[in-house]
């Protein structure tokens, strides 16, 4: 959540008290870092990329006024490879692993594009979800997957030594090889637009009951996706939930019931094409305001026979993929939409 470091002070000459300075620890909250880049020194005669000096962090001073300052971490005493590792880690932390929000707002996870939206003052209200259990608030988020999507991420997290692409491909293949459904109960509150409510009032429908009628689905489920935004990304150009919007006050609930492995793979491949990925008899889609997902099995399945150090902690937990982060929960998860909760820099992809 924060970057901490202690600057190296010059050696103090003997007997010179003015150099007797305490070396205080400095830190930057990661949420205040706007972007990061490598800093190099170039000379007129020098060819190539120049001498690597360190990493420059651009920090938000006053977010409401879009003021930035730069702070350079000098790593000249380290190797260039070591500095490059630090740089890639910062980029990963700031950009995230999936970038569904950046893609949905900008069309591309690109710092310059985001900067242009800030300079031009493009403000976009965005719906946000809260994730909670019966007795605990978990986090805010925009998208979540349970079942195949959660297990795939859990497998990938156990192989962080791989590159991101290798880790993703390995986890997908292994999750498909061990594909199995979850026995769970899904309750949801259907979304009713203000126009629908007005039409029902005109038709004389009951005032109460329609708004608060929860629907329930039970059975063997391969994957559950809950998306408050379209979730555009490199593997799904049309979006994981192409029929939802950034701020229409509803979520897409996508349920893939139990089916054969070949049919489920066909469903996954459709995300990368222009064909409708939901045009399968085992896939159901709903437009909802709230969702509750309750696994009905006693404990979560072991993801690997040789599960390592996280096995004890996650033995009875079910993995969720929430915005690309692994969240392990042992009980029911309640997802509720909060319309236009925050304003972000960006625009609607439909308008661009």
C-alpha cells in the first residue's frame, strides 16, 4: 500500500557537525502515484538509451487540481537489470493485471491517453459494487468471477515466478484440465429501470413486490461473472459483459451451468471473436441490482495436490477473482451495485 525507503547520506567528515543529519525514512502512498518512468542521462555524443539513473515517480499533490510533482529514486548503485525489475513491479502495481477499468474508460491501458482525458476534463461517472459477507465488508470493485474464473486466478497466483502471459496460459490450461462445477445457490434482485416502473404504475401493477422480489438459481455451476462495467480487455475486445454500461445502474450476471469441457472451451473462445459468447444453452444472462452467491459444498476443492504455503489458509475458502485480485471467502458473498458512486477521468467507448 506504500513505498518506503531510507536515503543514503554522504559520508560525514570527521568533526564536522553540519553533516550530522539523521536519515529519516520516506514513503509514498501507492494510491497517490500517477505514473512511473525510467530516468536516464543523455549526452550529445552518447548513442543508445543513455545512462540509467533511477526511477521517476509522478505523484498527485492535489488531485482536484490535477497537480503533479516528480520524485526520483536514484538507483545508480544497482545494476540496470535490478532497476528494470523495480520499474516493471511499479508498472504492474499501478496498472493492475487486467486493466478492465482502463480499457472500459479509455479503450486502451495507456498513460498518455489517460493524461489527455485529464487535460481535456473528460469526467465519467461510474457504477461501483460493494462485496461483503454476512458479517464483514470485503472491498469495493467493478467485476468478479466465481468458479472457473476464481480457480484460474488462484492457480496463477501460486506461480508468480512465471511471466504474466505464461502464468495466465498455464492457469487456464490447468483449470480446464480439472474443470468441475460448484454446487451453489445464486439469488439476485432483477434490475427494474425507472421507465419500467413508470409503465407498471400506468398499467396498475402492484406498487410493492416487484421491486423486492428476489429470484433464486440452484445447481451445478461452472462459472459466475458479475460485471458492473463492460470489462473491455485484450482477451475480450467486445468486453466480458458487452451489454452493460459504465453507469446505467445495473450489473450483468452471467451464469455458465455445468456442461462438457469442449462446449465450455467454445464459450471461452467466443470472447475473443465477434460472435455472441452467450449463445449457448448452458449460459444464462441477467440484468441485476444485487447478487448473493452461496456455495453449498462443505469446503472448497484443493487446487493442486502439492499446494504450498497458502494451502492451510485457503483450505476452506472459495477463490474469487475481483478485478484481477484474488479474494478467498468461505461463506456467502453479497454483491450490491451503487450507481454513479465515483467520477473518473475518461469517456464512454460508445461515444468515441
